[in-house]
């Protein structure tokens, strides 16, 4: 009986200690000091699911070729009277409308390969529209073939045409487009072509 009383008393003391704010040593409490705390390490990132596929970003693929007109370089095409121009670039420029606050998207293509082929990945798919996007000549690797021929003015762009059944396309691709004609530089007024290689 006595031991139960003691237990009850101990329990009450613990309860009081737990619920009363401790005012036990007010002399050590300074009121105006900012709270001190040790910053805790941020929680670890949630574990990524095993084999989770990477998120697929929507993209529009724009591709095309750049030729050097009337120069007989490697890959010369008699019908076109032009040769693929490696290391040239094009740009894809899309002019936004009121909804996009007239933002302009100006993307540089990959440098052309030995077949004159270039590509641009347009990830800002909301800006892509064949009515407002154009392909421009951007740079030539040689001053001997740097005069704009198609289009004949570097400030003019070619319109884009959708490729109906282009395969394979990267994941997330909304489609592939090419300029309605091959882009071409040509030799300037001097008429001298780059050396064939
Ligand atoms: C393209 O440019 C790179 C770097 O400027 C150069 O090393 C390469 O030889 C060029 N290729 C051609 C085909 O002109
Ligand atoms: C796109 O950017 C290039 C490089 O800054 C510039 O030369 C070209 O004029 C731009 N095109 C347009 C249409 O703004």
C-alpha cells in the first residue's frame, strides 16, 4: 500500500515536471539574445525509384543541309551543281506572338557534317510554329564560300515543312521539320572556290 502511494507521488512529480514550464534558473536566461540553434542537415533526397525512366522532354527536330553552290568539293552533286559544305551552321529563329510577349527564340544548329547535314533540337516547343519559325544561314567555315545563295539574303529565312514519316525520332519528339529548300552559300564576287579536299 505504501509503495503504491510512493509510485503515485513519483508519477505526479514527473507529470508536473513535464508540463510546467521550467522557471528553475531565471538568472541564466537573457531575454534579448537571438535564439541559438544548430542548423540541421537537410533531409536526404527521396530515394529515386530503381530503373525510373528519365523524364522525356518534348522536342521538335529541325534539320537540313547546307551546300556550297557551283564548287566541286567532296560529294559534289551535278544536278544541284553544289557540294555539301561541312562545318557551316544555320539558325532557327521563331518569332513569338502576343501570348509569348513577342519573345524571339534564336537557336544555332549543329555544325554541318561531311554531308552538309545540320540539326537543331527545339525544346521550347511552345515557341515552335511553322508560321513563325524560319531557317537562316548562320556561318560558313570559309570566306571562299560565304556569299548567301539560298536564301539570297542572310536576313531572309526559309520556311519549314513537316516531314511526314521521319524515323527514328528521339523520345518525346513532336515531329521533324526541314527547310523547304537546301541552304546554300556560294563563292563571293571573286568566284574562287575553296580547295577541294
Ligand atoms: C571543322 O572544324 C574543325 C574545328 O574548327 C576542324 O578541326 C575540322 O577540320 C573542320 N572540318 C572540315 C571538314 O572543314
Ligand atoms: C540570331 O543570333 C545570331 C547570333 O547572335 C545573330 O547573328 C542573328 O542576327 C540572330 N537572328 C535573328 C533573326 O535575330
